[in-house]
């Protein structure tokens, strides 16, 4: 794996940096045993994948807040459409300790790597720079390398649909507004750390009616908690 600060070679068509096709979404996961191994944002939001929806009497906020308990986090979730209060990129770290810790952790790693970079050997002779770079120039160049390789998050609110509560969830993604994060180019910002929040999902199943011995079945539904992973940090990487 390449150094996110300094890549020695960038070969066109190197498979190490080629994008991979994500597997099929985990549509079945909310109908099976809850798992912590869910890929971020892979649960289907298509209404055709969910045959039953909760009725208004099942959507009383006080009861659902009680069911979710301390897992309710207004930074990550909202019962109403929150898009009018979208958070700027600069605010994300100040509103979420998870995001602030993730960004700080990977930036510290970059700073440590930058200190180990031999700067004089990176400058071509025609630049006319002496091998003993001044401390000020060396610091400025290392800071530029770290800033270039630091990955940020973007944020948007997504409506998961009526079978989830709260139905509005904040999705964080790696900022890809820049073409790359390494020098020379070849690497991009990719998810490196995840936080599992918890949501309620409307779960229905069929069971036999114990009061009538005729094989008659009953449909039963209830809310249950499921883990929902969100991206909390990104890093400069090939994969």
C-alpha cells in the first residue's frame, strides 16, 4: 500500500488504485437476525422491498423515543425533514465527538509520516534548492503535504422511508471534490472508520394462532433496534 503523503511511482492502470464494484445491497438484513456487520448505507430504501408499513398509531414519537432510549442522537437522526438545517463541512467536527476524534487521529498519523519524509531528495536538481533546506521551508512543505492528504467528510440528510424510525438519517461520505489526495496523484479519500448508530425498524413475521388449532396464521409486527453504520473518518488510500 502506498504512502498517502509521498507515492514513489504512479503507473497508469495500476490495479491497486482501480475502483471495485460494491456487492449487492443487504436488502434481507432487516428481516433477519440483527448484525453489526452491515455495510454503510447498504440497506434498501426502495418501497417495493418492504411489504408492510407501520400505521399512524405505531408512529407515536414519545413511545418510539422510549424504545430507542439513549441510542437516540439528534446529530445523526431526525423524525422530521431536517434538510433546512444542513450542517456545513466545517461544523461537522464541532457537533460530533466521533467525527472530531476520527479526523484528529488520522491527521496525527499524517504529521508523523511527514516528519519522516526526506524532503531534499524530492526536489529535482533544476529547482536549484540546496540540500539543506531551511527549517521554515521544510515546515511549510510538510504542512502542504499533510493538508493535501487530509480527508474531510461531507454530510447530507437521507429519508430512509416509513419502515425506519427516525426515518431521516445523516449520511456522511468522503469528500471527493478534489481529484486526489496524494503527491504524485493516484490515491483518493476512502472510508477508514465507522460509527454504529441504532435505529428502529418495523419488523413483521407470520406465526400460528395458538388459540385455533386449524393451522391459521397471524401476522405480527413490532419495532426493533438495528445497528446502522455511518462513516466517521476517511483516509487517503488506494483501497
